[in-house]
C-alpha cells in the first residue's frame, strides 16, 4: 500500500511564491485523494505488490480494464511525490556543475531554457505537467496531460511543475504565466543536480 509522503518543509515555507493554503489543500487533499484512489484501484491485483514507480513505468502492461484508474490515480500519486521534492525553501537561483553546462549546451542559456519550459507549461491545454527529462542521455522539455508521466515513455524525470489549476488558482487565479514565473524561486536545484548526476 502506497502512503502519502510527508512534506520535508512547512506548508508556509514556500511563501510568498506558493501560499500555505494552496500547499495544505494540494498536499493533504488532492495528493491524499490520488494515493487513496490508487490503493483502491490496485487492491487485489498483482500491481499492489509493486513499487509505485514500477507501476507507472510499466503502465502499458496493466490490463485495459483497470489501466485508466491506475494511470490517473497512480500518476497523480507519483507526480506529486516528485513535485514536492523539486521545491524547497530558500531555493531557486540557477543550477550549477554538469547540469548547468548541459542546459547551456542544449538551449544556449539558462534564461532560454526557462523561457522554453514556461512556454511548454503555458501551452499545455487544460490540466497537466511540464517536465525537464532525460531521454537517454539527452535533455528534453516535455509536457504531459492530466496525470500522465514521462516515466511511462521510458524517460527520466528531473524536474516538473504542476500546471493543474489546483496548484495555483487560490493565489494566481487564471494567471498561469505569473505562477510559472514565480515558481523558479522555489526550485530545488541541488536535488535536480543529484538526479542528473545519477544518469
């Protein structure tokens, strides 16, 4: 049975960029619901013995009659578990080391990378996610609908931003661009660099 991971920081630790009320509802209500519904969806199946990450990685092997709920709720549980780790108090700034070099090589500059990442987030129609992933050894920016994960496509997530309205609506209303711009102030680059180093 998968459990809701605890936040490593206080609900108000990301203010003023992400408010405490949004964090509380997002983690305790939305994420908890994905966890609960995923556990219900896999109960009594072979998939309830597997790690969540392995279920998402192998989602296309899940029988069609149960794939939808497992994909939606398992993806929600997995994506959010990652999302909290991609943020930290007193974070933001720019990446360093090999990751910074690779970003500059791929996009020309960190600012250009941010511009392309935000563009992908704005361009996601409806609900979904925007990601920095490793596709083999190649960095990519990609976007997924709903709770789909690039892990299901054989890609390694390095960074993600949640562009479902529940992630930002209380503070930013319909201004997704403002949320995307502010979010860079809380990105946990140290953790992203660690993930990149394990490639």
